[in-house]
């Protein structure tokens, strides 16, 4: 097997923490439109710990950007990036499986590995059980540059993508069809992201972002990194895609879910290159009541550097938002909503991981287990400049507290 349960003796490994902020003269449930940057002197911190299990999914040189899904055969699968560092032409896409609800995982199996950088997976399961994987093939890496040097250049300034590709598997991931291209966007860097959502009518929604103004919507401050967040739709189990719909301007990586009530939630990462007053790398929430055809005006939810987002719904209707935490202590946090995602309790958050060595961490992806617990995959690594192969993927198995609302 490709994973093991972490040994006892480490608080970070064996428990998760509850950071309960009791704000003076402030309601517990906060409207999304309210300012979330509360001053430190206006709050107190209440700490609790809960038992959890942390297992290794990929031990080294892989595990970036995991996207997890429940298969029709009952297993949990996750697609992740391996083969290279965060910014590396050697990148490929792997898949891992768990037959015991996330307790153990298979060794990574290569799904996509071409001569350029295969990256940025989006993954989902169609209504008929077909696995659908979208990704980009990035090129344009300057020769003989280290990752540290590439980061200083700025990814968007040199990377290009030949388009968004889709592959499908109709035997639960054993074999995959040849790739087809979604030729909808002409910008230099279109990219899918996160879970591909199968809606209650059987259609599928995929989130993507690009510098291409497909809808001819003006950007507040146009620039090379001024992204547009879209969704596209498939009505044939991921074979073909169309129905481009704009969700918001100035956003990129978008996590989505359709709740049991039918609403589609989209949590988008704000990006650079937009209005100076717009926070950078915060989460904004948009909602759709018509399966993603129209969207509400995005409203800010988190502080800066609390990105990107992943969403799951518990059997009792609570919606859990997991996001990367790139403020110290860095790791992964979780928020909860008890009203179908209309509001999230910003003052009773769980810290699922808090010992990351740097900001290159997070990208959580969760699946609800059959016993009601949650398994959350995420990655972390050492200094990417000195230890480029140190990336590893972990899975946290945890039970949301009954009074966490």
C-alpha cells in the first residue's frame, strides 16, 4: 500500500484544534458583507482539541493540488500532481485510490505524463460513473532556471498553456480515453480547477479561470494577471463542454458545490491586477439558484491569504469550507455553515494543520466518509528552493463536532 498511519507522539499529527474567537460586541454569525479583519485586541482565543488521524498519501516528490472524489464503486480517488516541484516542466498527473475510507492509499499511478508540464487538475464523477479529469499542458519554461528563479520571474509572465484537455475513464480509473481539447478560450493561460460538480439534473459544472475576456466584461484595472472566473457545462457525462458563464472578474481558483437544497456555491480566490481596494488572495462567495446559469454578486468571506477553497456537505446539512491558511501559523483551516452556505461562522474555525514550513501548502480537498467523518487531503513541503522534491500529500480523518455550527 502507498500510505501509512502517522505514529503517535506528535500533537500536530494526532489532533486538530478549534480556534474559537469570541468577539466583544459582535454577533457570532457574521454577514458576508461585513468586514472580517477584526482587530486582535477586540477578541479572545479559546482553544480546544479533538482527536483525529493523519495518514500519508504521497510521501515525497508529489501530492500537489489533490482533488478527491467518491467513485460509484464506493472507493475514494484523488488526482494530484507529481514528478516535479510546484513550478516545473517535469510535472505529471497521478491518481491514488482508497478502499477503506481514506485510512490507506495505493501507490500513485501515472495518468498523464507528456513532455511538457501537465498540471492544474480538475476531477469529478459523472452521473453514469465516468471519471472526468481536466488539466492543462503548460510550456514556456525558461531553460536552466531553478524554481526559486522562476518564482521571482512570476509564473504568469512566462507560462503558457496550449488549452484545457479532458480525459475520461469508464472503468473506475483503470484505463483512460485519449485527451480531447476544450477549445473555448484563446487567452495565454486558461486553467480548470477543483472538483467537477455533477448537478441534480445529471449535468456537470467545471470551474475555470483565464485572462481571456470571453464575455467582454470590463476589468476594473486590466493587467496580465487580471483573471476571469467562469463555469462551463457538460450534458453528456463530460464528453463535450460549452455553456460558458461568467461568475466574477478578478478571480481565479474556484471551489464549488451543489447543496441538498439545490443552490450552487462558488468560492473564488481574488487575484492581483484588479482594483487596488480589492483584497488579494481572499475568498469571495457567489451563489446560483439555477444550476450555475446566473450568479449573485461575489461577497468577501475570508481574510487575505486564506485560499483556495473546497466544500463538502455533511449528512445533517452543514456545509464545511476547507481552505489553505497562508497566514502564520500556516496550514489548513475549516469553517462551517448551518444555513446551506448563506453564512459561515468565522469565529469558530478548526485548524486542521498548522505546522507548514512556508506558504506553499494547502489546496485541501475533502470527501465525507460513510460513517459521517471527513477525510481531507492537502499538501505541504519544505523550502521549495532548497528541497524541491519535499512535497507530500497527507489525509486527515476527522469528525466535525456536533456543536460546531
